[in-house]
C-alpha cells in the first residue's frame, strides 16, 4: 500500500525454515521465535493500548455464562502501523510458504485479555466459518498469531490442540450470542482424550502459525497485566470464495513491504478501521453483547 516501496524488490529477513514447515504440516501449528523484534512489538503495543480507533472497532462476544470478550477486527490494507505489520514481506512469504500459493490478505484482529479477565475463548476451528463463506480448501489458509507482549499460561496464552487439523472440519455449536464458535462438546471430549493441548507461551515478537482446522482457544487471565495477541489471516488466491461472497473479507493481493517498514516508520497512523461495521462473530444487535 505504501507507494514509495511498492516497486522495490524485497525478501524476507526471517523465512520459515524447512524444519518449521515440516513441523507445521505434521502438527497443525508451529511457534516461530523472534519473528518480529521486541522493539517492533513495543510500537505495536503502544497502538493497541492507547489508540481510540482500535477500541471503537471492538466487536464483543458474550458466552453462555455471561462472560464477555472481544476483538478489534479489520479488513483491507492501508497505511496504518497495524496494517503495515500484515504487509511485511516476512508475513506474506510465510503464508505463501505454508500454502504453496500466492496469497491475499483476508483480515486481522487484535485480542486484548485484560487484567483478571475471567472470559475464555472456547475450543474452536477457523475453517467452519470460511467453509460457509465458500472457500473450498482448508489447507490453503495461513493464520499467524503474534505475541504483542509476553504471553503465558498465567495470563491466558493462546492454546492449540496438536495434530487436531487431521480431524477435518468438526461440527460447531452456538455460544451465547455467537454462531458456530465452539466445538460440539461431546466430540471435543473425545478429542481431548487422545490429543495434546499445547500452551503457546511466547515472548514479544514470537508468532504461532496455525492450520485452518487446528482446534484452538484460550483461558482466563490470572495476572494484573493485559495480554495482547494480533491474529492475521491469509488465503490463497485460488481459494477465494467460490460464489462471489467477497464482501466477507478483503480479497486484496498484498504489495509486500520491506521487513524494515516498521522501524523505518513507513506508516501514517496507528490504526485505521476497515471493518465497515461488520460484526465478525454474530448476527445479533451490538447491544446484545454489551456488558
């Protein structure tokens, strides 16, 4: 999106290694250490903690116990810092290494788990929603979740169920005001008997890449610190919605930016809301999800 750099030949400073790609395909996820620097994430953290536009983009979800959580979601590409993160060469080339195809940016979101927040993200897969949008192949997505600050078991780190991508698309049920955001409980109980839960504890700048059918979630924050994750979703160009359902996500090819874009200040704002008012989690009125 930044015109001065769109024509430059760029290459990733942190390509995924053959061992990391092999681990990903075998286990449905891989944690990549120091994918971004702590200094880069400090800039992102400042936006996540203080930019009012990010809070205004918050979409809230309420579960069956009345606990509320939410995410600030955007699609489209622009000149803001958070958008620049998704356009860096290391991000796009990693997605294309995972899928084996040219990819476009779908959407991204920031999830902040506030101090002593008792809400949880129930075990779920990403692909059921994307399947309903008309994207046929789960192997052709790449999701990257970046630790903006330290992520631990105590503050409700991201969790995955290793090798659960081998199960295919699992039936999901409604939870509170959200549709299809929780694995069917009886099936999930059997899965947890046989598959291992991985706590993705990460330092700022670490990232976890995940398959679209990998079951994931998170638990409560038992600390006095806010835990921040940034989730970025990419899809292969050949896997675009097959019935013209492009309004759901941006469908925009990415002009790769140099991996120095953050440190070089190639952005004009902290965050710009491109979600166009869509509620990505439910079809209920917004006030249904208010605390």
